[in-house]
């Protein structure tokens, strides 16, 4: 079946020509002719949502040079999945971004839905800020929360792999079939390898839209020979043929689901406009009342002045009172 999928991919992915990702200059470095980056596992990159690539060599007047490579994916999840699969096993984290590592000749990191690899005499990171500002089709949606459910204790560095469909599942955990995973239900998975006294073991955590779906899938995972599986809410954690059963039990016990409910109510635009109009009318009415008071005051003062000029006595202390004293 995969062979049938590869035929159209061979026609599509070579057309991923340079996408004008990198500018003509980065710091004091000038760009050479850009080219498309290599895509060795085209089926996997297509499942991750690869849209465009570009590779360019930059040279400085001091005869220094570095190579910049970029892969643009449909969303940040696809970029994260590629980053996990592409980084070297022993690469330490880099103090750049959340998903970044230092390699023997440079660094690899993600920025939104882009994955960058820089090798050679790489300039300071601040020189790349203008590059990020002009990236075409930049997408910076939050990463899936599923990655946070992978236990940290005993996790082998850089062993994480994100699964988005049958291709990535076949590459990273072929002992689980796509029909058992149930990608048609909207499943995604985070995989990782963990150390134990008797050898490394693999753990896969699958996420499903509802707990009932996860409950149904759990029964299917438990049918896999040598599988140990556990459900926690909409999550199903499974390890297959673990070398240490006690370590596997302890690892599965660490997988816990915590629901985070965020209530976000958008105020209708009409209500906002109506409230603003009400405030405006209040201010207008207050202005009218103040204006009328001012006019009345001027008229009253003018009447008293005119009365004096006409010879009429005007008692400045005169006041109209209601004689209510002694009245029942």
C-alpha cells in the first residue's frame, strides 16, 4: 500500500522548489544561489506536512561561510515531529528556543512551522531576527499537550518521536499496526525510549478525542503479543516486550491525565457596540444638561442686570419660599 502512496509523492515533492525563505544578506554574510533541500524519506515528510524547503550558502568578506537549510511544514506540530526525528541522538539542548539542539557543526531548531539547520561559521542569533520577521506563511500555533505526558524520569535524551499517521508509526514503532492505533479516529502519539536495569524499553502514548474512544482502543492494544497497556482518560499508554516488567509497570504508573478546562467567552460585537453607544449617549446628555444650565445662568444674570437698569429694585437676597410653618 505504501508503494501506491509513493508514486504521487515522487511527482509532488521534487516540485518543492526554493521558497524564498532566506534573504540576500544575514548580518555581514551574503547569500549564494538557493536550492531545494534534500528530502530522503519523502513519505514521512509528506505525512508531517512538508510544504517547502530551501538551502543556501552564505559568505562573508572575511571569507567565512555557513550553510542555512529550512523546511516549512503546514503547522508547528509537523515541524516538531520532524525536529524530533531529524536531530542527532547525542545533540545537547541549545539555549535558543524551546526546540533547539547544538550539533557538532552548528545547530538545529524550530521556529513556528519552520525547522532550521545551520552549519559552519554561524553568525550570532540576533542576526537572524530579520529572517524570522519576513518568513512566508509563518504559523505559530501551540504545540500539542500530548508531549507533556511522556514521563521525564529515565527518558533517554532525544529518543522522543511524534506520530501523526501510519507512516511515522511504521518508522518508529512497527510492532503496532495502524488499524490498532486508529488514526481515523483522530489519534496522535508521542513515543519515547526509557532506560531500565535490564535494558531500554519503548513507551507510546496515544491520544484520542474522547475517553470512550480510548477505552475501546485499549482492548485492541491489549491483544498485541507482549503488550502492556494502560488507559488514563483519553490517553492509552503501551509498551511492547519490555525487558524489565517491573520497570514497565512503574513507567506506566507515571502516565496520568489531568484535564485543563479553559473557558473563553467571546463578547458579541453587537453588544460591545451597543454598550459603547450607550456611554456616548450618556456623555452627550450630560453635555446638553450642562449647556442648558449655563444658558439659564447667563439668562438669569442678564435679567437682573436689565432690571436694575430699568429702575426696578432687585433684592439680592430675595428668595422664593414656601410658607409651610404651622400648617398641618
